[in-house]
C-alpha cells in the first residue's frame, strides 16, 4: 500500500483496526466459553451466530464513507452499499474459518479490506500529480533564485556544461525545432523550470534547453569565475580598428554596432583588441568594457528544396558538427585545432572540392559573386590592413561559421561584424 493511500484512508484504517481488535476480544471470549460447554454442536452454532454480527460491523467501519458523504450521486451510494456487503461477506467467512481451525485472528484482514476500498478517481490522480509537479518546479525555481549570480546582467544564472554547443529548442522536448545554440560555458538567464528542461534567454536566442547540461547555483558561479572574458562592446555604428593606438595610423577594419571584441589590454583612451586573431586598437570612447560569458546565437535550420543546393545544406550541417573546437594558428584539424582557412579547406574537401591553403589564395578559388547575391555555402573574405586576412562560410540569415580566435574557437557569428571585401561561390 502506498503512503498516499494510507494518508487518504487513515480515519477508516483507524476505525478498522479498532474494530478488528474488538472483534478479537469478542472471539476470544466466545472461544473460551465454547471450551467450557459440553455440547460442541451447540457451541459451534453460537459461534457462527455471534461472529456474523461483528464481522459485518467491522466491514462497515472500514468502508470509506467520507467520499459518499461528500457526494450526492446515487451511483456512488449504490457502489458503497455493494462494496460493504462484499467486504462483510469476506470477513464473515474469514473469521468463521479461523475459529473452526482454532487459529489466531490475523491482522491481515485489514489489508484485505483496504485492498477493496474505492480507488482514487483517475482525473483526481492526474490533477494531484500535476499539482505536485508544479509545486516541485516552483521549489526548484525558488532555490535557484536564492543564489546570487557573480556575473552582471544575470539574475538566475545558468552555464552551459558542454564540450562544444548545446541546442536551444522551440519546445521542451528532443523533437522541438532548434532555434539556436549555446557555446561551451555560455551564460544564460533561467526564466522557467520545467520537467527536466529550463526555459532560458542568452544573447539573441530564447528557448528550451535540457537541464542535464546546465550548471546552476554555486556550481554555475564557480564555472563562471574561471570563464569570464573581458570584452569591448561597440557602441558606434561602424567602429574603426586601427593598427596603432592613435588616429594617424592605418585603419585595419571597421566593426559593426553591438559586436563584442576580445579586450586584450586597457590603455590611456584606447583598448587593444583581438579580432580574427589579429590585434588592433579602438577608441575607449566608443566601447563599453566589461567581463562576461559567451552568449547563445540564433541559427536558421536550412532545408532541402529552399532554392539552395542540397550540397550546400549538407556542407553547412557538416560544418556545425565542429562548433566549439579549438582555433590553432597554422592548424588544419577540424577536431584538434585549425585556423580560418584550414577550416574552410577541410570542410569543402569533405565534399570533393579542393581549396588553396590560405585565405588570400582561397579568394581566387571558385567564382566571384556580389555581396548582395551571396547564398549559403559561399565564402566571405575579410580584410585587415588592406589585404585579405580572414575567411568564413556563409550559412544564411546574415550569419557565418568560422574559426575565429584562440579564445572562441569555431563559432557562428554575424556575417557583417566587419564588412566583407569579397565573396566567392565554390558550389555551382
């Protein structure tokens, strides 16, 4: 018997146990009286007559009358009457057989009766389970809120505990559409606790992630403490990145509004930044410098038949498998470390396309296309100080996948974080 059943019928059980005890005393007295009499047949007759009454009384005590009292439905009353009669008959036979065999009355009679008590209504059970689950989730949320986040901008901090990327889904199930991804050690705001899932917000993406892969509370703070990075967030429309910390030097590139650049060093009025694994300087006046965790990114899942080459769809999905893997200057391994051109070379090589080794050389591979006509699968090239110094694969929706820097590794980002200088199409 379940603990919940015992609590529900505790009053009836108490009545029943009392009734069984009283019946035991009565039966014992009758048994002693029977031994003193000389006429065994008469004694047996008296025992049968006496036992029938208490056993029926016990059954009535044990029957659940609380539900009948609260309900006015005739069918429930009829069911209780029928149940009472059935239980009375069982107990009557039980005690007669017990006395006939001259054995002791067993308390197991209580279990026999309780097993026949009316079961909870299925709808009531579901409602109770739903209430319990909601209460448990509310308690979990309250517990999470009790730990203050050490990272600015987060009230209830969660940290992605994965080796590459964690899918963010539209619904809290594994069949839910993928809306975006959380990179390794990304921070997220936990908005809601569900059954094994968290609703989160991080960067530009909001959706559901498996709670199994999210650190919370003190664990999240401990992980965050070792993963915080200093960034310079651009607050100008197009911020110039210069070769030296002055306005008289060469402009290496321009960075779009709201982009976060890795801040390497704070100088007097300038911030040294790392962009595409190249160093430059931006005016401190046009950036906000702070510490933060990586953030989630939205992605658009490509489908066959959307006017995009099937090979391009397959190529982009293949490239996503290596998100989060390390950047290594001069490397060409998709798993152990690669630079930007090594990444594009290996991805296209998997589909039978041969690309040159460096980004500058790859700009001459394939067919040049206008930036206004780029399609998923095209290569975008970026300039640093007048020469091409970076390459990425365009994946649609204004995004690229590329091996960026040693800190970020292979990531998905804004295709126009800086203005591409040209684009080529490898897949015809």
